[in-house]
């Protein structure tokens, strides 16, 4: 049975990593000493749930966590440093520190190293998250021990609910644009002025004007969405902020 280690200190290990193309040993003292840190650990880099939900969730809420006293967010996986570095670039998750637990020493010390030989993974970490304050584990969310790869309690939303149930989450903003469109530039400037991060979807071969019309009912750009609500173009966005 996987043990909840709340009240205990994190394992004293060193992580072998590549920093600026040189080998470096990163200690748990360096990562956790005198800091409030969120750790989420998962079965493997580039795996479906980890890439589609677990990492993006923490990256999207990183600023909210930091506004609520969290100094750093760490993703741990039993993968080597080259794999973790490549995954970090692929995920574009620049608000998360990716730590390679290549030999599984940290996961073993946490009692979270499990056998996944049936998947060809060998020994990997069970999925969990925890809040660590100055090397002491304050709270753990361990996924239930059942077949497969459960993902029910170690997500970013659950952690934020624990830290501050009243925390204000960032708005989810997406906009369709075209290269060289001055109205698109105006919409992006408005969003930046309001301090809102956004996902830009540039119309090209993969996303056509026809697709834009099917989604928004419009053929012009930009088309802005905020928290699932279709706002419209740049003038509509200005009116939205004015109201």
C-alpha cells in the first residue's frame, strides 16, 4: 500500500541533470530548503495524461499558485535528463521545473516507485502531488490504487482548492488570427494591456477560414474567446473590457 508521508521530510537525494550542457547534481536541499514547493510526480514523459492534462494544468495555474505563496512547481518523473528536457520544450511549460529522477531514488524514497513492467516501463513513479514547506511534506494527494493510470486527485485544481479555495483563476483566452492582420495585432495588444495570457490560433492550412466560420459563424479575424464565451473581433473585445 502506498503511504501518505505528510509531516515527514522529503528524501535526501541528488538528481543527475544537464544544465547549460553540463552535468549537475541537484540536491533536495537546493530544491526544497526554505521554500514552499508543489511537486507532482507521474509515470512518464510524453505519456498521454501527463502531456494532455497534468503538466498543462499546473503550468496554466502557476501564476495563481505563486500569488498564493508557492515559490516553485516541480514535475518529477523516472526519466533521464535528456528525455525530461525534450519534454519540457515540447510542452512549452516554462513555469514548471522538470526534474529527472532517472534512477528512481526520489520516488523510491517517497515509497511511490511501482512496477510497470507490463507496459514495458520497468519501475516508475505512481501519480501523486504534494505541497512541501522547507523540505517537510505538508499535504499529499495520492491517486487511488486501482488498475490503469488513475488521475483523480493529483491535478492542479485539487491542489489550488487545498491552498486557497477562494483563489481567482486566470481567464482562458484564445483567439483566431492571420499573419499581418492589423486588427489581430490590436486585439493582442488589448489582451496584453489587461495582463491576460492567450493562445493564438493562426489560420493556415491546418485551420482554414471554413473552419473558423464553422466554429464562430464569422469569416473575419480576429475572433476572440474568453472562458468559452465568443467575444468577437477587436472592437467587440474593446467593448467587452469597457463594460
